[in-house]
């Protein structure tokens, strides 16, 4: 594999993991690899990030947020 075809590895400090079943369904949020909260919406992700001192300007910027198991609009259990 060449550098040009290598997958993008995000340096983002905030990682939003896949949707977990619950009422309502939620996604775990990590900061520097450590679980710091549960988010049920994009707003929750922004609030959790702010609590750990990170201001997210763009939820689509892979340098700010890494989405695992679905993007920012994915909040239901598959």
C-alpha cells in the first residue's frame, strides 16, 4: 500500500463509538481513548467535548471528531 492510498487515521481527541441499545439509544464518547460520556445526539457530543475542554467547530472535520460505526446522523440501533 502506498502513502497515497493509506486510510486516513484521525488525530482527533474525541471519538464517538457505535450506537448502543438503550432508551434512547446512545453512543459512548471517548477523549484521548478514555470513555467520558454517553451521547444521545450531536448536541450531547458537543457538550461532552466542552466538559473536557475541547471546542468542536465542525462535526464533519476528522481532525476534530472521529465517528466509529456511523456518522453524526446515525443514532439508531442497526
